[in-house]
C-alpha cells in the first residue's frame, strides 16, 4: 500500500506541476526565456575534458582528507575549475527538504530548459547538470543528496520532457564548489548549473548498398 500511495503522490505532484507550467508563463515569455538560455548555452568552442567518475571519486576523497584546504570551506579549491570556462547558466530548482523530489513550481523552469535544448542551435550539444548545496549538516550527506538531485533533474528532462538521454549527464558536487565561500551556508550556494560540455557523437554512416550483380547464366541456359 505504501508504494501505491507514493506513486499516487508522485502522479499528483506531476499533474499539479503541469498545470502550473501551463498557466504560469505566457507563450511569449517562455519563448523569450528559452531564447536567452540558448544564447547562454550555445557557442562551445572545444569539448570539455571531464571525467565525471574521477570527479565523484575526488569528492569522496575530500571527505576523508584532513588537509586544511579540504576541510575548511573557504580554502577548498574548485573541484572542477574547467566548468567555469564553459557556456552555462544557473537556476534555482526547489526540492523537498532533504529529498531529490522537485517541487511543482520548478517544473516551469524545467520546461524552459527543455525548450532551450530543443532549439536547433542546441540540438548538437551535450549538457551536464551540476547540483550544488550550501554548507550545513553532514558534508557526506550533502554530496550524496546533491548527486540524487542532479539525477532527478536529468530524469525529469528525459522522461517528462522527452529530451534524449544521450544529451544529458549529471553530477552532484554537494558543498565542494561553493559559489560564496565566504558565507558557506548562504542560499546562493544552493544552485543548479546547466553546462554545455560537448557535442553529440555522430552516428556512423552505413555505406550505401551497391547494385546487385546479375545472376550468372548456367551452362544449361547458355546452350538453349
């Protein structure tokens, strides 16, 4: 019964979110916002050399480190400084407390992101969703929650808004790359980045089939 109730709750949330998405933003406003986002995300000059698995391992290693630059938020070096050089945009996505469940009002924001990804100027790009938390509570819990939230955003874009999964990757950095390190608990540190990291790999083209060779005449047919 609990799983049924949870499924019903999720369906109710999605229905509410879609209603809010339909009425909260006019078509002109939505198109303008999507166009602005396209300008921010397009124009990648070179693909990023990012190893997401290595970054996740590096974040876990920081949690066990005793070095001051890893323990003190103000002294932590950026986890992925290359991300700062790429086309990107930041968003405030609302989640339930200590949960990866996106609140209904944020589905309008998700819709604008999807609209931008469907734009012809963005069709060839792969994006990375990066979730960040503020510094507060257990650091390891923040890192885990951050990855779950990045995954949740990716799932919504691919399942609800039908963006190709090949075009979206996700990374949770928790409190390991604070925007405002002077104020680790500041709300500004709770943000979601959408970063353009590369282009879709082109599908290998199949060689066109050549004309079929005419069947050879049998010896019997030659003497007819």
